[in-house]
């Protein structure tokens, strides 16, 4: 059986679609545990009404807002399945997702986890053609460099592996699944398989209304990336250099928001100052700093060419 674990916080506008995508599954060999993280909207009552008399669903309510990783860890402890899938409260599953993943893991019981292609959408499935199935390259180094090869709902986990890893790190407010995937790939006895040729079986919602305050979002995003860097700064020297890619993204994200008009020049310069004040988190030589300064100045004047980010990130990691 697969246990589907969904943390929810104020997703009353989307959670019904997520639940419906589960109810439409072509197999019944699953359970779903929804953990409401003390939502301030009507989520809890909406979910409770939606799943009434359906014993495949369990609904838990936190006494206080504790974060998505706390919710996921609670779901793991409460789960009865041998395997686990994590969904966000606005993700959707293809109707054959659980059945096909169960068939796969039943034939590959030696695997700790398996990865499947993920589609994206804005309002309905089919309005975006972007698919996450670019699994080539060294997956560990890609996570370290923030060239993320897969996302949280792409993975089916062996529950015992999650327990062995110590589950999610609840100190992370950003990059929560990125941290777990990185830690798993560093674990010596982990065995996994990516299935890039499979059809898309899950969908990530691109929600442009997720961000209420761009200044706070960017500040927390930068702090989250810095937390990630500091957590893996003791890895071997061959892999460590790829963390420069995550530091690069600390700078790249504010520049993107500036170009889109979401933050002004003053806020951009404040964020840049904060980033470079913390450059000692990772070893950057003089050439690295020059590369970052050149990149910043070009983007500051809103000059962009195709492949620019990848080019500068490559120079930095080189």
C-alpha cells in the first residue's frame, strides 16, 4: 500500500482538486493522510466535509502552525503503507499514478526510492507544456548546485528509508524536499532509479498568487538557501564546489524579481548587500567574486541572453 501525505496550510481554494485526483485513482490500494497546519481559512472544515465517510482518508489538525516538514513527519509516523508519496495541497495526480508506481516498486523492491516525470500547470492540466524529466547528469551535484532534477511529488519512497534518514529536517522553512533528497543521495546504501521515459503521472501547480510579500519571500528564500549551504558545507571537496550554484541562485532570484518589477532598486541592493555579507558561508575566491559582480551588473541593467544564467553558473562552479 502507498500512503499519500499532504500538509495543508490555507489551501482551501485548491485542496478539493487534490482530493478529487486521489478519489479518481485506478487502484484502491492507498491511504491519504492530510495534516492541516492550523489554517486560518476554512480549509479544515472544507476537507472534513469532503472526506466524510471515506475511510481511505485521515485528517489531522495541528494545535499550532508548525511548518510543512513537521506535518510530513507526523504523516510518516501515522502512515500504514510500505511506500510513501508526498503531495503539496495544490498538486494533482494522474488517475493511474498510484497504480503504476505500485507496480513498479513491487518489481523493484531493492530500491529505496524511485523518481517519475512531473508535469506542470497553471489552472488546469494541459495549459503548460513544461515537464520535469531532465534526469541526466550527477543528481547529487545537481541538487547541490540548485539545478533541481526532480520535485517532491515525483518520488515514491520506501517508508523504511525515510525512517532510516531521520525523515524531514524540521529546521528548514525553505528547500525542504531539496535538503531531504540531497541527504538521501549522500547516504551510502541508498539505491534509487529515475524513470525519464515514463509518462507524466503527477502535476505541480504554478501559482502566481502564492507570494503575498515579495520582500519577505526573497529574504526568507535567501536565508533558506544559506541554511542549505551551511548544512552541506562539510561534504567532500569534489562535490562541495557545486554549492556555489546555490549561492549563485541567492543572487539570481532577486534579480529576476527586480526585472519583473516586483521589487525596486533599493530592495535589490539591500538583498545584494545581505548576500555578500554572508559570502563566507562558502569559499569564494577573487575570480568567483568578479564573476558574480559581472553577472549582477549585467542583470541589474536588465540585459539578458538565452542561457545566460547557466553560463555564469558554469563559470562559477568550473
